[in-house]
């Protein structure tokens, strides 16, 4: 019998599917002699004396807060599974934010379970153990460690994350047998949800998701440090782009996207979202991520990009840059209006202020300029009341920032958009003006110009701190900065 025909036991069943072989692989099976040979002759690679991850104290505190909110209930938070990109290739895995926030772990198929014990909960992190060497999984399976890399053993995981670890393949059976109230974070692991299908309700699960989202509204010191790292790398990425604008002119927006991506992958985990490298009229498309257009001297480049750290915290910064290094008169007029609006928005960010205040402050400035330029009939109060400025401002002036670029999205409206700013919150301030190329209501020289300026702002005890202040914003400073980088 070959290994491909064997049906070894697993913790869940007496039988398991044979290790999958490629339909058109060059080796249709494995001889008994080779199978036996591959079982032995390997050094002990167990990692000992591992130190806990840097955020272990923070993740423990977060689990304690979660435990206090849902006493006596079993809480299930999955990392998620690999997603197929095409045929037998998968997208790069990114664990669910809820799971990573509570554990610091980022591996696929992981699940955090908080079991009610006495006055609190006992946490267990369920993970895949190291690849099985007895049945050949480690070298025959597409997810075996000789194909995709070594996994941590369960013992190693316990040392790293400070949580008892168990084999995740045992978890569905345990959950099916569980009694008492249960909540699960939905949308990440269909197998785990199926095991709980008769034990949970959508309403109760949504309460769990909302609470976990609202927990992230105020960042702890570790998170603020990670966000600053993300921003600092992003600043260097913007500098990289300015230095190669001549190469982008010779190719396309893709050169800009690729240049920034290199910085993100060298210094971080990835980009935090699809880079917007929008030159010329593409800047008027808010989420232009095709990045396949020309880069021309005399046009503006709107670059909206952010590095994501290895712990999943992302920056979100936008600069609108003259490709040739100098704004012309109309570009500068529009750019300076957006800058003035951003200044007003940032000034409104402080503890005790309403979340909406920075948006309202920025929109007022933009509305004033649109009335002043004769593009919309005043007075300004009328424009704002009817939202007439939105033809050219389009979007809100910012959002919360953290492990998601649009962080805390599941939070209740009354605690987010209608809430009050507190020290430790981090948000973007990003007003913009966009004059579409086919907009006949504006002078021809405005058409095709899009400007956005975006910075990442930390609410402090006495006001705010611009985490991305290292990147110039004022038009004359932008020109000087670009000239210095170009030598």
C-alpha cells in the first residue's frame, strides 16, 4: 500500500482523507520504502526558552476585559482559513482582526476560546500542531512544512502567547458537545460556525463583534507605538516614490505602486490597503487602485498609501504631489484650499470634542472656497445645510485607524460617529476637492484636478499629535521637499 492510499486516524475520526496529490503530478504515489525513509533521520528542532511576544501583557488585558463583559458565556473567536485565489493557489493569509487583537497570533485555522470558569474565563488557543511526520503530511501535503514552512509546536505557542494551546482539529467535536450560552465571531471560519449552528444566535454574536470593535476605539501604548512605526515606514515609502518619479513617467502608475510596495514588504508585513497611485484625472476617482495610467509632467499625483506593520497596524497617508515638482497656479489654488481645510480639521481634534467636529470644520472651509470661486451659490450655511459642497468634496473627512484602515467599523453609531474623542484615539483627517474631467459646472482649467491631503492624528491629553508630521503638507514645503529628494 502506498502513502497516498492510507487512511490514518485523526483526533476527530477513525478515518481521514488521503493526502491530496496533484492530478497531474509526476509522482503518482509513494513507495513503502520511501515512506519509511522519510519518517526518520531528522534533528530535533523544538524551540526552547522562547520569550513572550512583545504585546503579551496587552493581549492578556484585552482578554480580561472581554471576559468581564460576557460572564458565564463561552466565547469563540476564529482566525479564519486560507482563501483560494485560483485552482491550488491561495491568497496570503491575514488573521481576523478580532483574533489577532486578543492573541497576537496570526496563523490560519487558529481559534481562541474563552471557557467560563468561576468568576471569569479560562482561555485556550487552538492551533494546528507541527506537520505530522508519521503519515508523511510534512512533505506530501500542500500545507506541509516542507512546502510552506515550519509551524510552531503547541508548546512553543504557549510560551509565545501566554495561553494554553490545544490541537484545533479537536475543537469542532468539543464545540458540538458544549452546553451553555455561546457566542462566536462570524464570517471567518465556516467549520467552527457549523459546529455551533444550534447554539448561537445572530443577535448575540453581533453583540460580541460590536464590543470587540468598540474595544479598539482607544489604543493602548503598544498600539500607538505600532501605528507610529507604520507611519514612519510610510514616510520613507513616499520619499522612495518621489525619487523615482522620472521612472514612473517612463512607465505608468504601476511603478509608483511597486516602489511603495517594496518599502512595505521590507519594513512591514504588507500594505495596509490597496495603494492609490492616481495621476492626472485619475485623482478624481476616490479609490483608484488599477494604477495603470500614465504619469505626466505638469499633472498632479495623488498617492494614498500605508505600510502595515508585522502586528497588523496600518498607516493611512495621502499627499498630492506635482509630478514635475512645481504646482501651477490653478493646482496651487485648489491645493491650498484643501490644506487650509485640513488645518481647520486637525485643530478641531482634541479630547472632549465631538467626533464630527473635525469633519464639520474642514467642510466649512471647503464650502467657503467653493462659494468664493463662484462654483456654488451661497451663503455658506445654505451650502452646508443642503450638502451642496459634496459634488466636489465627495467623502467624509476621516475615520478611525488601527488594525484595519477603517478601524472599529462595527462600533455603534452612538459611540463612533456620534461619540466624543478621547485620548488614545487615532483617526485620519483627509479633506479633498475633486473636479471631474467631465464636470461642465466648473471652469475648464479646474477639470481633472483632484487633491487630497491626509494625516494620521493621535488624540492626546491636551490636544493632538500628528503622527505623520514628518511629511510636508504646505505647498511651498512640498515643493522644497521634492526638490531636495530629487537632488
